[in-house]
């Protein structure tokens, strides 16, 4: 059995964590640009605000979707293993 830090699940979790940190960080940078006063066009400021919100949501959703996908794959592997064990038992009878 592999050590926990060498498993694919750990690698996928790290990717999800990186996305959940990087995307909201980008959103904060966008918000800082919006509030800095460098841009005075109201429409552009609104678009930047939307971009910040989208980046924040993507960070959270990337993390959740990635981890949920891995959970579902593990669950399907377990079901498949049980079905194979049941079929094996039937063949022995």
C-alpha cells in the first residue's frame, strides 16, 4: 500500500486546494484594482467586479467538483469490486 502523500487522491486534493487558493487570490487582486481609483469608467468597474465574483466562485467550485469526482470514482470502484466478488462466489457454487 502506498504512503498517503504518494497517492493519486492526495495529488488531486493538492490540485483542488491550489485552485481554491489561486482563483480567489486573483479575485482579490481584481477587487483591489477596482477599488484603487486607477479605473474611473463605471461600466469597466462593474465588469471587473463581476470578474472578481466569478473567480471566487470558480475557486470554490473547482475544489468541490474535483473532490466530488474523485469520491464518485472511488465509490464506483468499490461497487465494481463487490460485483466481481459476488460473481466469483456464484461461479464457485
